[in-house]
């Protein structure tokens, strides 16, 4: 029996989705410049908006300012995470600190959810008992906020949004842009009609947008932390494609997961027909994973089928009671993103 192992390094081979290129070099430097530019715009405007919000007694403006504070924090967090993720593997961190970006994305999502709960409570309270709100100040500030957020959104959209970290910061800014549009409409209504509850209604619209963005970020970052396969990728179908390749007898212990956004990985134990070239089969499987699924970070153990292994039945189904000598009972892939065995 012979075996071959391959553990591709992401820096040496590149990763699907363009993420590896994003983590260093010119692309990363450009992303940092875009994020820093957006941060400068947001911090400068946020300080003025807090003052105007207090003077106008506008919850919509104060909630926008609070959201902008989380915008600024999300960008700072994204910049720190990018710096950490770019560090090379060392010591016990064999993947480096690439998941720092996912921690950042999850923190951004959770902050949106927490803030939406607080603002939702305040908005409902003001719907019941609306205070006096200076509509003109609200309208003027919101219009300026729209301009600032359009510029900030444009800057971050130029960065690599395939990174969940950058996408988290982008969702913060985009939600804030929608919030300013709603606030501007509320300010106009208050100027024209004196309807003070429009301020609280605008805040509730902001809350709904924040909830949507927050849930999305927490869900996507959670999939990565739980080692799930990339969204839309079926490990069972991948296993069947690999098992159908020439000279492959079985695929055991197939696992597909994400190290960070845009960087998927796979490992498997492959049994090759007796007398065939294990190295050639391994190279073929790697090329399929790279070309068809954009998975270039792989660990494949390739062995010949032992003489004692039962023959494969028609349609690739083995007897349910069969157990591999070293890996225990044969199982079909399940919905968790892993598979113990796939047969051709």
C-alpha cells in the first residue's frame, strides 16, 4: 500500500474567490486606503450630528449618530482584522490569524442587532408620546448625511467585498445611508405637516434595516465558525464527482469547510484501484477541486485499495454493513457539511 499527502499552502497556490490576493500586497493596501477615507468622513460628520440631534430633540438624528459610531467602530475593527489576518502562520497558529476577519464580521453583526433593539424600544416609546422635534434641523442634517454616506459607501464598495470583514463594514455604512434617507423624508414631513411621529417612524425603518444586515452577518460568520461547507456547495455532490474520477475506488472522510471568507479547504482519504498511480489520481482530484469548486487548499491522503476490501457494487453502492478497517462504518454524507465515505 502506498500513500501520498499534499497540504497546499494558501500563499503558495492562491485561493479561490480571490481572497488570498486580498490579504497582502497592493490590493490590501488599496482596501486600507478606502476604509480609512470612509472612516475620516464618518467621524467628522458624526460629531456634528450629535450636537444637532440634541439641539433638535430628534431621536432619528441621534440614532443615526449612534449608528455612525458603530460604523466608525466597524471600520476600525475591519482595519485591525485586516492587519492581523495578513500575519503569516507561526507557532500554534498554523492558519495564521485569518479568522480575525470573521471575528470582526461577527462583532459588526452583533453590534447591529444590539443597537437595533435599543433604538426600536426608543422609537416605540416616542410613537406613544412624541416630543417636539425641529423638523428643519432634521431635514438639513439628514441631507448632508446622505452626501457623506454616499461618499463613504462608494469608498468601501471599491474595496474587496468578497471578504466578510469588509462586507460587514459596508453593510454598516449602507444601512446608515438608508437611515439618512428615511430621516430626510421624516424631516420633510415634519416641516410640511408638523407630524412629530414621523421621526419615530423613520427610526423604526432604520431598525428593520439594521436587523436584516445584522442577522445576515451573524449567520454567515457563524457558518464559518461552525466549520460548515461554503453556502451553496454540497459536500455530497462534491464527493460523488470525485468518486466518479478515473481509477478512484472510494472517497472516505471527506470534509469541506471555510478557513475564512473566500478561502475554502477540503480533506479526504482516497482509495485508488490496485496498480494505478496514486500521485496521478491525487493530481487529478486536486485539479477538479480547483477548477470546478475553487478549492485549492487541500489535504488528500491517497492509498491503494487493500486486497481484503469487498468489490464495488453496481451504481457505486456498497453493502451497508461493510466497515473499513481503519475508519469504522461507512456513512453517506450528511447535511452538516462532512462525509465519511462516498463510493463511485
